[in-house]
C-alpha cells in the first residue's frame, strides 16, 4: 500500500538569528580603540560599534565572557588617565542606552552582578575632569531613560539605596543618586 504524499512543510527561518560570536581579538581591538581614541567622538563611535556587535551576537553574556565590565571598571578608576575614565563612561553610557530595550536581562547585570556598575557612573560625577563628569551624566541619563517602571522599582531603586549606604561614596554621587530618586518620584506621579 503506497503512503500518501504529504505536502512539503515550509521551513521557518527566524529573522533574528544571532550572528557568530565575535572573537576575543575583535572585542579587544574595539576596547583598545575605545580607550586609546584621540577624540571623544572616536571613542563614542567605537563604543556604539562594540555595543551593537554584542547585541547582535552574544548579548549580555559577552560582558563577562570578554571581561568588558572588568575593563570598564579598571579604566573608570584609572587615576592617572582622564581620557580612559571618560572612555569608560562613554562605553558604559552606550551599554546603558542600547542594551535594556533589546536585552532586558542586562538590567540585572548592570545593577547586581559583582555589585553592579551604576556606582561607577555615580562616583564619576565627582571626577576632576569636566569631560568625565559629562560622560558620567550621559551614562546615568541613558540608563534612566530606557528603564521600564518595573526595572526602576526592582533594580534601580535598590541599587541606589545600596550606593547611598556606602560611607565611601562621594557626595556628588549622592547628589546624583538623590536626583535619580527624584526623577523616579516625578515619573511615578499620577495624572
């Protein structure tokens, strides 16, 4: 008895297939460009390039796999090189701006993993260099603007509270943290 011929099933292909993970050399080359760029714009362009590369491939897993957050922390606390501190805030701002809308899990990494990285941006609000302070403010504003209300309540507010409980935090960071709490309160007002 012959088997009935079934119509061929169409093959569904996802339009959001991740690309191949970048090599460690590609990521370190972009990080090197970010931290050694001659202008802020070059550093910012490379920051967006790295951010887009991670979003399209490995997502927030790349933060730890490629030691990106560790490199950012190291550069943000480099007392001798203001350009590296500024670049650290620029890459942090690009990550804060681009990742939460595309990869909501990144909020957990930004707020909780290894103590979070929001404190770095808040501490940088007290930097001696005006460009570093401006870049830090850009990072803080970028993060706040893309968070959903749930992430603000469950991630941002506890992170700010933990920051405010550190005796070693700088007073300019305290002001920045309280300003974020004020923005949250204003945003939460009804009608």
